[in-house]
């Protein structure tokens, strides 16, 4: 299980605002297919076992309360 766990800031399922920096405290939306319905707003320092290494997607509204952006992947 530890092999599949990772931080959101290094995950392709993390979506942040256009122009936002990839930082521990940057807030964004988890766009993992199985988690999209929950509108999970997570920081770069958050993490889980659905991790997939990659660069975050970008869309306006990804850090809203609640997030309003559509998944870009």
C-alpha cells in the first residue's frame, strides 16, 4: 500500500487554479474518477492511496468553496 500512496502536489489527479504554484498549502480539487463526486478540496500537502505520479491539471474554480471547476483530465 505504501507504494501507491503519495502527496497531491505530485499527483496527476490534483487540479489547481491557472497560474497557481505547486506548493504544500496550495488548494485544489481532486479529479480522480472515483472521487470526483465528493468535490474533495485538498492541499498540495494532502495525500492518499489513489496517487498517480504526474503534474497537476489547471482550471478556474478548482480551489473554490465548494470547487466549481470541471475535471480537465
